[in-house]
């Protein structure tokens, strides 16, 4: 069974107080393979959501590409993607490895990197999320972003029959 290991909020940054006013929420799940689940667009059926199977080596890049295409609908990105595999996206399911060649993916990533019209992206990473491996790619993009990582967790282990804690809360 898949578990959500990261949540991405897409929205507007407050000019004075930090934080984010979210417009959309994207779940990152891991099971047999990682996936992003993009919400249905406003006014559309909840079934019209988009599931993206990202690459392992450029997971964050795939996320930002699809944010700029699917949520922001940036004209240059929409045109470039639709000329390649727009039909796959309209079907609600996209696999980056099989729908795009490596050179097509990198060309699209390079188009997204300088965009300054993107909304703020805040990524909340849970322990052991695969997204931790590529989150540093955010430094290559011209966008307002924030990464929140777990500082404390407590779980009951059925293997040891006791509570296990990691990290420390202030105080």
C-alpha cells in the first residue's frame, strides 16, 4: 500500500509574514513506485485529477514542470509539452520515463528553470521521503520556495512493542 511521504503546497507568499496561502495541494506517494497526485482543476470533476509517475533522478524537476504546465498553464510550457505528449496528460496519467525521452525532459526542465511567474512552492517532507534526494534541485529554479522537514516523530513499533521517537521538540 502506498504512503504519502511529502505534500507540496502551491500558492502565494505573504509579502510580510512568510508562510503560504495555498491554492493547490499535491501529494507525493511511494509504494511500488513514486507518484505525484495533482488535484482536479477548479470546476472539474474530482476524477479529473492527474497522476504523474516521475523520474527517480529528477523528481523535483518533474514536479515543477507539471506545476508550470498543469496548474499555472504557462504558455511556453503548455506549447512545448502539448507538442510532445499533451494527450497523455489529458488522459490523467503521465509517466515521465515512457512519455518523454531524456533529451525532451531536460529541454523542458531548462524552459521552466528561469520562469519567474511561478507561484510559491512549499514542500513538506516526511521521514525517508524519496523527494529528499532531489529537493536540492530547487536551487536551479527562479521561484519562491520553502522546504519543511520533520524535526520530531514518534511511532509505535509492532516489531519492538514500544514507542520509538526521533528528533527533539524544543523546550
